[in-house]
C-alpha cells in the first residue's frame, strides 16, 4: 500500500510513503504516521491510501510507524483542510496540524481522557431537603446537582466563585461523589426558555428553520440588543432535539462569558467551549467529546471551526464582521469563511449574525448568495438611543473630556446609572515630546512613538515591546524636559477619578485586564453596579450587556477616519455602532456622545445621523469605484528582513514572476508597509488584485514554486495573505 502523507512541516506538497507489512496497524486515511523526512523523522497525517502493486515503488521511503488505531481526522475535515491549504496557499502539513489539538501534533498517544464529574448522593439530597446545609456556595452547588445526573468541572468553572473549596467540604460530608466519566453520554437537559419570541424574532427563526438540511447562508442583521441570541437559541433547540450538533463561533470568549452562561442555562451540559484560555489537556478533552458527538453545541473562538463534529447540522458565526475571525500570522485563514465553506461541503445552513455586517457579507446578500433577515427593534427598550456629536474644536478639554460630556456624565451618574467611556488608545499618553526642542520620542526598532505609561513609569513601544524608564532623559537635549502629549485610557482614568471622587472608576484595557480572571471580575462588578464609570479600549465595544449602562462617551472618533487603509472607514462605522450599542440595553433611555474635531465629516455624519444600514448603502458603491474588496479579489505578498534592501528586491522579483503568468490581475509595485520598520525589520508588500477570486488562486498557484525558490536566494521571510484584513 502507498500512503500520501501531509507531513507536519512547512512544506507545500505531500509525500508518498510505502507501508511495509512490518507495520502492525492498518493504514487508514486520517491516522497519524511517523515518517522519515530528509535526515530525521516527522509526524504526518495519511490523506490518501492506494494500492502500490502497479507502481514502481523502489524510490519510496517506508512508513516507520502507524501511530493510531483508526482515523483521527475524518475525510470531511481533511477535505476542508486541503481546500484551505489551496485557497490560502499555506503548506498542507501545517494546515492539517492546525486541526489537531497541540499535544497530538507530536508522536504521542491519544490520551483516553476521562472527565472529572460530580453527582449528588442520597445524603446530599436529604441535606438539601432538610435545609441543613449552611454555606450559600455549598447549597448553590447542591441545587445545581439536584437537577443533573452529574456535572463537569468545566461547567462548574463558569460559576462566579471558587467552587473547589465548597465542593471539597461537600465531598467530606459525603453529600457528593466524584467520578471520572470516561465515556459520558451527556444527559439531555433542556431547560426551556421563559422568553417568547416577538414577531420579528419568530419570523427570523422561521427563515432559518426553513434552511435546515441544506446549504444556505442566512445573514441575521439585527441591531445591538435586538435579541439575536434568542433567535439562535430557538434554532439550536430544534437542531438538538433532532439529534444534531451546532457549531457556534464567537470572536472572543473572555468578554462574552455572560453569553456562555446563557447557553448553559438554556442547554445545560450539552454545551462545550473551546478557547485560548483553556489548558492543552482541556482542549484535547473537548476535541474528543466533540468527535464522539457527546457535545450538542460547541461554543468557541476562531480555532473551533476546525473541530470535528460528526452530526454537525448548523453553524452560527456571531458578530461575523469581527476582525478577530481572521488569523493575522502564520496560517492566515478567516474562520468565518472556513465556516461557510464547511457548511457548503456538508450541505448544512450557516447563520451570520451582526448588527454591522461586513461589506463582504452585504455584497453576498446583494448578489443573492446569502439570504437576509432583519431584527430592527430592541424588545426591552422603551425609546431609541440618542447619538450626538460634540465639536471639541477650540474647547478646553479636561483629560480629553469636554465640559458637555462631563455634564452629561454627572446627570446619568446622579440617577444611579452607569457610564462607559471609550478610547482606542491605551497608556497615559500616546507620545512624549521634548519641551526644549519639540522632538517626539520614537522607538528605535519601529516606525512608532513610544507610549507613556505612568503607573509603570515607562515609555513602551506597543509594537515590539521595547521599554525604557520614563525618567531617562531624552536623547535629543541635555536637560530632562519631556512631557506627555495627548491622552490615553490611563490618562483619562486619572482625570475622571479627580472629577468624580465619590464614584468607582475602572479601566479595561490590555494593561489592566491581563488575564481572563481579572476581566471576569471587572465584568461582574459592572453587573452588580459596584463600578460607576468604565473606561476602556475596544474591549468595551464587544459583548458588554448591562442594562444600567445608559451613557456612552466616545472620547475621540477622529484617529480612524484618517487612516489610509481601504477598510478604515468601514471599521470605524462598525466600532461606533457597536460601542454605542452598549448604552440603553435595558428599559432606560440611552445616550451616546461622540467627541470629534470634524463633526461635519460626511462619513461620521452618515454613520451617526443615518445609521449603519444607510451608511453602508452609500459606502459600497464608493468601494466599487476605487476597486477594492469585496468588489475585487485581493491577496498580498508580504516580505520582511533585517536588511533594508531585501524586501523590495524580493518583491520586485515576485512581481516579475507574477506578471509573466498574469492574465487578468493587477499587480502593484512593491510598497513599504504602513509601519515600514517594525521590531527591527523592514517590511514591504505587493498588492495583487483581480476581478474574481479564482484568478488570484490560479495565478498564485502557478507561481508559488518560483517565488519560493526566489525567497531562498534572497534569503527573506515572506507570506501570502489572501483576503487581507488591511493593506497596512
Ligand atoms: P443581541 O444578541 O441581539 O445583542 P440579546 O439576545 O442579548 O440581543 O437580547 C437583548 C436583551 O433582550 C436580553 O436581555 C434578552 O434577554 C432580551 N430579549 C430578547 N428577546 C426578548 C423577547 N422576545 N422578550 C423579552 N426579552 C427579550
Ligand atoms: Zn518598537
């Protein structure tokens, strides 16, 4: 037998190996093998098996070992991986490795994972009935167990408190037993719903229900807080009841813990999660449970799109516009797009939900590839959230805040309501200036300013991590006279604390919310009303769902408007709408104020006065005119090197190679990246555009080998980015 193997190495092709009779396991597609490659051995996955009798096999190397008894990756998933490898022009071995949890990429056995689980004993039941349990937490746990045959550690982990110590106490008193469930058939525990869908929601749900059993993308276009989640639940419920599995993708899990909680409350232990906060062991366990179809709903971030679910019947991509779906290094895939292709290959529906659909998705609706269904109202809101701009030109600002905004903050706070301030810039101030000569402090390794962090007493480069003491004197002048220029979230926090000494102020950005635990604590404190004013970066634009937040202040809307990227405006629109969507989610009226130097800017006006829908209808034709995606297909060839001349040299060569094969594509000259110097490397890129995707595919495929050889001659790091998020 001959096996075609995707070896876990950055190689663009697969290799044939021969299976000699000495190997003691059957050769199956999807199982791992240990094979010789050059002067060592590697793990790979068998992608194809064929009879070698008719071929000359003398040149083939033998398989050293077959590592698994059966297949680890199904034919469907291999098919998807091969598609992704070809589409994104990424080495097949690395793509296939991506599908496996990290520990299985090595020559290890698949662990037979049992899951720790707890159940209630008769003693425990009696104790609960006789109300003889004192501790609130202990009682709480018993109550959860009462309704379930057993419950996993993972589920308990989502309680808001440290559950281990009350559990130990319960174990000591024999109220609970712990067991390792090796093959748990999760009990179906549908808790039902107390919410009755309104007319719009029922209509949307019906539209999606009608697509079950066939490939049909549906865009669920619902304003923030319109009850999209309830629509998903309604459809997922049907899928579960018919024995199917659902894959539910979301951009981020730490910020959306409450969403996970809602899933648990509704669907109990049929829910599993997969995200970067999990340990390797936990990820393997989830992977195995999904494969065995013990999981009814897999909730996960980007990489969850690769998990095998044998009874998959529905895929949901929530907040489909979010840039987090695109992996930005290595294998640069879009989980949203992979999800759509996966649905197509399996002939199942996919739902793309958003309050601000991406332009790609809107064009797909325009072209009738996707159907669309709307939710235009918030079920709970009494009145529409009011959005206004504040012209900050010539105003004296306090920590970046205008008198007007501060006044509105006072009003809302006086009523006991909560305020969110948004600024997409962390640190105390984005740049330091030398007072004697006016020089701005820059990073020596990047084309970027050093950001002043007051608490850390440091100047930090946000791009390469370079850090120096804020007390070092500037290099430009003899005296020590630098001062902060402009404001970041840390700076605002300081000013807001002074302005509102009797209020609790909290900041969420990557400096304060370093871990998921800290973030969770902050989020729960907003929920309980312990925090009055929340200041944050784009972390606050996602997911936050608190009914008492009634005022949102956007401190500075201008930075994004003047970015040179073709998607900058679209991103600004999405961000503004999402941030504004944090206000007025309950039944109290919400207000949003946007501070800007250019209140008359046409784009800003459209977004604010007319809303995302009208904005996008006007912006799309403009996009078509300038010839950018989604109206053309695009790929970038990026190159970087420590030697300044190499990227351009290499890309000039790449351009020549491409032009020779090119039929209908437009290939730019090498362009310096927006931040041409980053972490000590000079970066440049080539933009390839064509009317349709397949032309780019064919062109790149035809040239790949030549480009690869050239890169070895020039000695340079390079990547291909298909459907890039940005051209910076
Ligand atoms: P989205 O996912 O669109 O942001 P959610 O599904 O989170 O919106 O709904 C926003 C709020 O409205 C939630 O608190 C939810 O419980 C509530 N809600 C949604 N649908 C209904 C309904 N039909 N009746 C009452 N409340 C609802
Ligand atoms: Zn730097």
